[in-house]
C-alpha cells in the first residue's frame, strides 16, 4: 500500500530543480556550439554564466516556492510557478549578457535557448514523477478490495468529488448517476448513467455490480428524497454522503476515510441546512470571556465546541453533571490545546456558587443552556422544573446584572409557546422574568447594562433524550420501534444548526428580544421512524415493527409554528425572526417568581401549578393530571 503521508523532502526537490536548471544552462552552450566559437578567455564568461544560472535559479525557486508542494500531485498551478521562476532566472541571465557579454559573440539566443531547455527539463521531470506515481498507484489500488459506487448528479460538486476520490483506497468510482433526461454522456472521463425509475436502477445495479451511491452534499440528498433515495433503500444499495467541512474534526484528530459517511436521518430534514456567516459573528466572541451554563448538555457542549473555534479569550463551562463536563473538557483540550478553559461543577439553583463563578472569572457573555427538558419527567416532578428552569434562569440573569455582563443569551423552547405541560410553562416563566428584567433596565427602573436575548427552537435531532437516540437503540435491539401516536409531528433541527442560530441571535440582538427560528415544515415522527429503519438496512414491519405507545404525560400532537409572520418581525437573517409577545411588569414578575419558588421549596404542587396557570393563562394542560386545575 502506498504511503500517501510520506513525501520527498522539500530541500531535496529544491536541489534537484536547481541542478536541472543549471544543467540546462550548460546544455544551451553545447547545443549552439558556443564553446568552440567564443574568443579565448570566454571560459571565464561561461563559468560566470553557470554561476549566475545557479544563483538566480536558487533565488527564483526559493522565492516562488516551486518545491513546496508534493511533486506527485503537481497540477497546472505548480507548472505555472515553475514557468514564472524560470522567467526570473532568464531575466538575470539577460542582465549578465548586457553588462558582461558584450566582449563575446554570445547573444540573447543563448538565453532564449536556456529558458526553453530549462522549462522542458523541469516540466518533463515533474510530469515523469506524476506518471510514475499514478502508474504505481493504479496497480496498488487494483489489488485492494474497494466499495464500487456511483456518484449522484452531474454538477460541479459531483465532478469535483469524483476527482477527489480518484485515488481512494476505500472507494472505486464507476461513474455518475442521474435521474431523468440529460445530454451528458461522460464527465471527467467517467460514464454518466441515466435512470428513470427503480426498475432501470435495478438493471444498472446488476450490470455494474455496485453497492452504493454517493451524494455530494446534503442539499442533493434532500432534493432526491422521494425518488432515488427510496429506490436505493428498496434495492439494498447504501446511500453515502460527502461529509460537509463543518462536520470534520480538526487536523490533530483522526479524520474519516476520504470524508465519506453513511447518510443519517439529520440529512433528511426536508429543507436546506441553516447557515450563518462565521466571519460576521466572530468579532462578537473573539478575545472575550464566555460562560456557558449547562455546558455538558447537548446544546451547551456543541456551543462550547463552536465557541472554541472562534478565538475566545476564556471559556467557562458550568454544569452540575460531572461526567458530561469531564467529556467535553477532554474534547476541547484535544481540539484546542491553547484554549483557556475552565470547567466548574455547580448548580444554577445555588446563588453562592454562581456568585463565585461571576466574581472569579468575570465573564462578558453568558449562554444560559442549563435546564430540565424532558416533558413527562417534569410533569411528574413539577417543583424541580420551576426551581431549575425558572428560578435557575432568574439566578443567572440577576448575576449578569449584578456583575455588568454585556449579553445574556437564554436557550428556550417551542414548548413555551401556548404550553401544555409543566416543562413548557416553566420555560415561559423564565422568559417572562428575563424579558421583564431587561425591559426594566431599558426603562431605568433597574440599574444595569446587560442585554438579554432569548432563543426559541424546536426539537433538536440527536440531543440527549430525543427520539433519534431512542430509535437507534430500539433498532439495534431488533425492535420494536415505539411511536406515541401515528399522527404526531414535530419541528426539527440539528444540534450544530441550533447552536449556530443561538450565536447569530447574540450577534443580531439590540437587547431584550425573543428570537424564534424558521425550522421549515414539521415532520411526522412515524415517517422519521420508518426512514431510520430503512437507513439501517431493514424493512419496516418485516424486519422491525413499529408500535404505538400512546401520548405521554403533557404531550401534544402538534407543536406551535414558531415563525408565523403575523406574530413575528423579520431580522437580517432569513431564518431568524423576533417574537412579538406580551410585556410583563418587572415588580409583578419578581413577586410571582418568588412565590413560585416558595411553593416549589415546600412541594405545594397544586398551589404552584395553579399559580403558573394564572401567570401564563395560555397554559392549558393536555394528557396530564393538572387538567383538573384548568379553568373551563
């Protein structure tokens, strides 16, 4: 097997280039018969000519760095650099002729011939190395057991991917696959195969004996869902995707083979990936001290990973779960060895612990992601939901004001919109307190400079406790996969998308705003389960069954649309809008939250939930014992 990571030393390449260039200068004299025609004493001129050639070649090649790239991968740009370096050398030789060569019959034709011979020798040498390497490489690859595949599409991204995988030791590209009509028959010396339905794809599979189809990016996957993706799964062909650059680990971590992976359910959201401009948001976080509460959780840990790449001055992770904190610390230390990282085990319910963190580290920006989020569990433990989600948020917000924090970004949920469960209402109460505090600062009734921003989004694919890990576990066990109701739907986004939007909201805010995210169309959980079973290589109901378990405590069939244009205002980002919500008076919000805290501490559940419904009148329980407390 060829060792792609082993290259000839750059100094050796440079020495060979200089040697060939100097030899070309000598050869130019020999070809013209100049040595026998020049006057006596011209030997000194020839020696001077060779010396100028040697020095100018060394200068030009080092200046233009013709030796800096691997010779075996030489391309047109590398040849252009050689050409440019030899032009510099020719210029020096012409100057030598002008100042010294007048005493001889040496003319500029020698310099021209020198240039032509030098170009020919060096390009032939590099070309020979490329051809030799490719020949050896092809023989080596022919002896390997590789996955035969087709690349979907005939666009530029597909063509680039074929060139990228040409030397792959794991994949063998047989050609391109396209659905429908196309006039293109070959692309990058590979055939283009056209199919119109599953039958033609099956025939092509038998003819070529390939086992996978590779998509160039996520948009291609989303565009092909409903036709070719379904055909692939029905025929037992593996759908693969080229890994986006944002998913790749840093250079100091192991990288996947040629950045290709199996298609995941996250690739099939039915909408284009939400993107932000990192160049725009980086100045907001660069060289700043940032605190992330709940930094060991799904959202918090991904926030830490993304913030670590933005050149923050110090990153403080605060969480009460020691194992996740330990894991994220190990990841960040490995990825960003120069990051000033502090990990603190603590609880947002403990004011004294929070005070220690703020006093000791003086953060400038706070991302508040600490929360209890499991709906049925909080329905059974409502007092803990209030103490963590509502009072914990109050504690963090109060410390932000006390220590003059620039911005606090609170991570909320779509379940805070017309809540039907304790968890959703506890997050809405946190929103009310934080927003009323920010409004009081704006009005001057509370002293402070902190800007408060709240972000709402729906279910996050792959987060702890979400349906994706649950379904994966059930599929690995052989089923059944349990869905609560055949008609239940949810809005989804990926963890990286959610964190990007949270950071973008921090960049966009003018203070005291609730941002909601356009998450596209809602997805049926039943369809999600079916697709995950198929992507795992099984057939629904034949290999793995789906069972309906009934709605859980506090669960509703449909989540609210977050980005309704009638209830939101636009921002400069097309996927982020500002929610228009009722403003609350800060003294009343403070009093209500204090009362809730007292009731939660003494576990007066019914009184506490009744007060929650009075503060948030749109909170109407569903599939819960607390329906009895609703005013009909």
